[in-house]
């Protein structure tokens, strides 16, 4: 099994900025094993820090494995003025931008087939029309291709 480790990813900013998501916990929630990561930003409250959640659900009665990757980036309110008494309220999360990827693979599927569909989806999402080497390590390839959760 893969050991739980930091997830490092670049955003789409100009220039790109590296984000490090630290492992927080691995737990069982209902019918799923869940690994939770958070970007530990010093100047942002914990509830407003970007996060990644990996979920691996028990095999269904039809022999299908379901795995999910959820990326969430909370956006804080912008506080501008104090009230008449001079008090300025702390900012809160205004909304959360998120993306969820779901992989569903039959128990008879193989690693090569799962890797192929994952790489096709990634290339379609990124409008990649050239040949690229598929990424075979990291939390999502291990979850979706190898059916392995971090421990």
C-alpha cells in the first residue's frame, strides 16, 4: 500500500504557484475509506484552507469499485469597513469552488484499462491534443488505476 504523503500540485495562475496539501486523517465513513488533506496556510483559518479528499467505496453488489477525488478551494469574504463602534468582523468563507472526479471500474477491469480511461479524461479536461506520458504515481493514479488508498 502507498504511504500517506503530501500532495503537491501547481495551480493555473500566471506564473504557476505550487500548493502542498498535508495529510490530516484517514478514516472509515460509512461504506468508504476517506483520506483527507489540507493546505496549511498560516494566514487563513483552518475551515477556509484548500483541501483534497480521496474516497474509496466498498465494491458494489455488481462488482463495481467507485473512487472519488474532491478538490475544494474556499474563498473568503473581503472585509472593508468597521461599524460605527469601530468593530470589524472577522471574514468568513463566502463560497467554495470545487471539482469532483469519480472513477468507476468493474472488478474484472485491469490496471492498463483504468489508466487509459483516466489519462483520456485528464487530456480531455486539459484540452491536451499531443502525446504525453501518463502519470503513474501519486494519490489519484494509485486510487483510480491500482485501487490503492493511502495508509
